């Protein structure tokens, strides 16, 4: 099993296979609209705009499991992201990332990208970096700013400074 064996529903309800991202470097993030870390959307969008043409994809998965910080509908979440942060990277339907109802993709990601705090997702904006072969390379804490991941992304994209 690898990243490409999964699919998820986009924010508008369409089924999206992760195979769509074969050959790309992917950053998967569980997001929330009413969190102290929500401003990370700005840096995520900046990363996406800087590297999308070089092979980076960012996939946002809204989640309401942490202090109910994403209570809105999928449409409300999408509107919030676009209006407040100009998000153009792919957003998915709201999912669970922990527990019995955790999305299969997140069950897989957690089994691959262990954290010093254990396998479970601890908070919004936990990030997983996946290489162009579909391997989970690194897991980042919620407080890791997207700009701090830039060097790792550049290595995977083989960008010379």
C-alpha cells in the first residue's frame, strides 16, 4: 500500500484519486477555520503558488475533531479559505483524522509518519510530506510553519538555490 492507493472526496463532493498526484511532491494538512493556527493557510498558499509549477501539490483536509474548530459546512469552509486566504490548492470534504471513523488515508499516513508524540494526530495543521513516488517522507508538528518546510520541499523537487 502507498499514498496512491487512496482516494477522498473533494470539497465539492467529487471523488479524487491520489493517483492524480503521481510524480508530484505532496503536502497533506488537516486544517481548521477557527484555530489559532488558521493563519498557516496564508503560508500554505504562498508555498503552493511558489512551487506548484515545479511539481508541488498541497491537499487540505478540514477536520472538526479538535475543540470543534471547523464546525462549518464544506461550502462554508471553502468560502472561508478563499475569501480570507485566497486558497487555490485542493481542499477536501471535512473528515475525521483520529478514531474509528478516521479517513483511510489518514490511517495510512499516521502508520507511516510517526511523531515523537505517537501515531495519533494531536491538533490541527499536522503536515505530512510525500515524495513523488508516494512515500511519506516526514511528519511535521502543527506548530511547524509551512515556510519552515520549504527546504525539504526544495530537496524533493530537486530545486537548486
